[in-house]
């Protein structure tokens, strides 16, 4: 019984250590680019991967589950995975908490006008700016899944006027919920601080574009912590330059690392972070993966399994 591990980072030793603590009987095999360390391919029952080579996982005949090293699974879309093997998203306390920290930090940053204060101080200014009451600050999250819902819960103590948008309708106490294409316009029209926490699927690709940005109120702020493919970059730059969008915090990009000459790099209204809104930490995530392996061993399905129809 073995787990095949393949990541883009240098965290194999930490994963090995944490998986051994959880499941001492599970052999941990690191998949190097030359495929050297994996031993007998028939031993491999689980794969824990970020971006496997196209078709490469088909080699493992006894594979019972493919675990994503992240919450998102869009990176697996072109991987030509073996049919019938469940693909499991990462749902983990540490990952969820990290995202809520990121969202809360940037929502508060914008709500309290810290960019305007930084600009003023840089010019030797010293004055108070008008401050909006949190009760009137309309914050909206696109995506009411594991991450979106937790971020909303963490924002509740600040008493913002909260809303969310999802594919299927939701009832969340203290949150105005909008759903589907019909609900999108109304949701955007009321949203001053927009947070994107959607999965990247054919339906959500380029969802933040000239038309949707135009629906946001003048001066609205965007926080994209989901995937770069949600945003039409040129449309966002035009909306920022026209002043319709007041600013943006972007963590994810069409190409990562963000190219040196990308216009976001030097844009005065854009804050950039290098895809760190939430970081998978083996210390907490190994428990989530191990729990699912324990479920499979008991004959129960792992969760959450990606629905091939919706792509998330
Ligand atoms: P999740 O639990 O699967 O939730 C996805 C949410 O998006 C659900 O509420 C879903 O609606 C909604 N949705 C999907 N398609 C939609 C559509 N066409 N229209 C409207 N709503 C739609 O996902 P999650 O765990 O919260 O993660 C969300 C994403 O965050 C991941 O896919 C990943 O790309 C990103 N992420 C980024 C980082 C980072 O560091 N930047 C870290 C972790 C995750 P229903 O509830 O109706 O199904
Ligand atoms: C990171 O981007 C993730 O999907 O967990």
C-alpha cells in the first residue's frame, strides 16, 4: 500500500513526516520528474498531486483516489486522469483559515481606506478622511463553498452588510444570498467590496469582465483570491484607469509567476500577492488526506469528490 506524492514545491519531507504520523503503514513515494523513486507501480493506491503530467496517472492500475494538493482542481482538468478514480479536493482547517485571514485583512484594508492614507502620508499629508460605517459597507463574496462561507463567518463580527453569490441558492443567517445568472446582476449592483472565491470552470472563466465590472458601484474594490482565469485583465485595467473600480488586490494570475512586464505589476491601484492567499500546510492538510484514506479503507467514499459535470 503506497501513496504517490508529486508537488511543485520542496515540501516532500514535511508531507512524508506528517503522513507517517497519521498512517504509519502507508508507504510514501515521491514522484520525481524522471519517475525514479516510485517502485512497483501496482503498489500505488493513492496519488497526492498538484499538476501531474498528462496521462501519467493512468499507469497506476490500483489507484483508489487522486487527492489534489489544493482546494482547486482546475489544474487537473487537462491531466487526462484515469476514468472512474475519484478526484478529491482538499478541505482542511488550515487552508480554510488562511483564506479567511487573507479576505478579512484586505476587506478591512479597503474599508478603512488604508491606501488613501498611505498615499497621503507619502506626500507629507496629515488629515482624517470620511469613514463609512461598517453597517453600510456592502461586501459580497462570489462562491459560497467551503472558503466563501468561512470568510463570511469571519467577517460577521465586523458587522458589514454581507452578501454572497453561488450557483445554487443558499440560506446563510446574516448574509443576503443570490444565485445563478439571474441573481448575478443584483448581487454585483449592491457590492462595494467584491471577493472572488469561485472555482475555475468553463462557466466562471472570465466572469470578471467589462460588463460585470460595470455593474459594480463607482469606486468598488476587487479582491481575487480564486484563479487568474476569472479575470479579463485588460477589462480590469481599463476599469481601474477610468476610476470606475477604485482598486484591486490580486493573488492569482493567468500566468504565474506574473510576468515582469505585466501591467498589473506597476499599477498604482493594484496590490499583488504571489498566490499565497492560502497555502497548503502539510501540518494540517495531512490529517484531511489521511481521514479520507481511512474512509476509503472502511469502504466509505472520500469527500468532497469533484463532480465531472460541474468541474468542482
Ligand atoms: P467549493 O467549496 O467547491 O465552493 C465553490 C463555490 O462556488 C460554491 O458555492 C459554488 O456554488 C460556487 N460556484 C461554482 N460555480 C459557480 C457558478 N457557475 N456560478 C455561481 N457560483 C458558482 O470551493 P472552495 O473550497 O470554497 O474553493 C474555491 C476556490 O478557491 C478553489 O476552487 C480555488 O481555485 C481557490 N483557492 C485559491 C487559493 C489561493 O491561495 N489563492 C487557495 C485555496 C483555494 P454551489 O454552492 O451552488 O455549488
Ligand atoms: C490553491 O490555490 C488551492 O487551490 O488550494
